[in-house]
């Protein structure tokens, strides 16, 4: 069996902005400037003996694009170098990455501890999918370290969290939770999509595995779906490789090529989004129609000190609550002229969504309230527009809500 593990070594000494452009590049005999797009299902061998050696893992090369592909390998290599991981595997979507990172480690009788503040689809995997295969779970308040410790059982195998959380932007202490996981003999998987690989490094904080929906900031231009799993070579080999190879949630080479192009501008886009998010957060906090603003680097965020220790910046998202509940929140969203209504995030276009009726709609109201999600809450994803235009747009929309 060929074990395809993408390793990251070639440009580690370079800074992130340079790695985002050059890491992992493979050039054909034609010396193309842009990475080549290899739209092929399979590969041919010079001899039957070479084919046998390739399948035995004795000859390095590609076999079938469900397993690996040159374009996909470039994307994986670049992501691994950016994240500081030994290995990476790309998937067809972010949820494919989350599911593979979890299921690849688990068997009937195992137990998972997860933070209850999760994206709705992640909660589905934890609460409904895994139990069908005999894997039990305990949900905890991720900000309470005592709850993580108390939830551990002898059969606990995996801890799972996201930080900042969706959509309430709570900050979880990744290093402290990693310590608890290791003492329990469990692995820690972190969904790092809100922070991006530029603002937070879970592996350096002690996590065993990082997952992304590359659909978000990494593409960041509303084009394609993708996911990435990053970890040590041993983790990828032991838990991820065979699962992906045999079940097939593989990324399209075209999508991987789009992600490579997205990575080239990731730092530039995120920097502008960070500036816009911080400015919009301050402007929202000053408006009479806004009950509260949640942004990790603002001094009124309850975990601002932890956020500043763990992250390099406050992120590209702002969550805020409108006085007047759902009706007022809908009036604001509908009145915006620049920011568009969409449940996506990390895009060059500013986007807004009402979590109670979109990303977390499947939950009962008491469950949403338990996650801190209220009817007047809106989640704003900053784009790269001019911040003055965005603020003026919010002001006119909020004036209507009042």
C-alpha cells in the first residue's frame, strides 16, 4: 500500500508571506510560472514492475487521484508549511476534514469530549453520527477547564473544539485543554477556521491535529469547497491516510488549484479584513441600537487577555446583538446595501448572517441559549471593502432598526 504523506521541509526558514506564494511548488518539464493543474483520474507506469512497486510503496509516485494528485500534493505541502505541520491531507470540504479527523481515530466503545459551542454540522457529527457507530460523547462548556477534566473517562480518545467559537467568539484555552487531553491519553483536534493559520497555531499550543474549511479564508473568494487536515506524519499515517483512501472524500484537483491561488493572497486579504473587523466592531459598539458587541481583541471581551496570548489579532468576524430581537436583527440585515446576507465567512465580500435561523437553526431555542446564541444576534464577516463605506452602511441600517 502506498502511503501518501505530504511532508513540509523545503521553505520552512522563510516567512509566512513568502511560503504562501512558493511553498510546495512542483514544476513540470515546461517550467510553468503558475502551478500546473493536473486534471487526471489515473497515472500510467513505464512497466508492470513499476506499477507493482508503486502499489507496494517501494516506488515514489502517484497511483490514482482519489489517493493523491500532483496539484493536490502542492496544496497540501503549502498548507503544511504554513501551519508548521509535518503532514497534511486535503479533502472535498471542511466538514469532510472534520469527520475524517474524528472518525479515523475512533471505534465502537470510544468516547469524545467536545465543547458545546460548535458549528451546527460539527455538533451533528458529535451528537448524532458518532453514536450510530457506538462512539459516545460529552459536551462541555469549553471555557471551563474543570468541565473538560470532569468529562474524561477511561475510554476517552479525542477532545474536539473550535476557538474562536461560532458564532459567539468565545476563546478556549487551547494549551490548557491540550494538557488535560494528554494526561487522559486523548488527542486534541482543533477547528481553527475562524482564527486562520495566520493568527493562531494550535499545534504549537499542544494540539495534535488542526482542521480547516479551506472554503473560508483560504479560498476567500466564494469559488470552491475544500478542507484540510494537518498533523504529524504519524497521526496522518495512523488515522487519516487509510480512511481517506478507502472512503474517498477527496478534493478535486481543480479545487486544490483554486486553493493554491487563494493562498497567494491570503495574508493581504486577512490583513484588510482584520482592520475592517476591528473598525466595524468599534462603530457598532457606539450605536444606540446595538446591545453588545463581541470581538476578541476589544477590552470588553471577557477573555481578551487569553485571546491576546493565544492569537496574533482579533480575527475577521464580529458578532453583535441588536435591541429588539429577531425582528430588529432582520431589519438591519435587510437594510444593508454593501454587506450581503450569507452564511459563509472569510470572503472578500462582507457577509452577515442570523445564526439562530441559519447556521444553528436545527437546535431548539434552549440549546441555542445554552451556547449563548440569542435571537437578536448577527454574525458579521468582514470583507476587503473600504471600512468607511461599511460603517456608513451599518449606521443607516441600524438607524432603521431603532
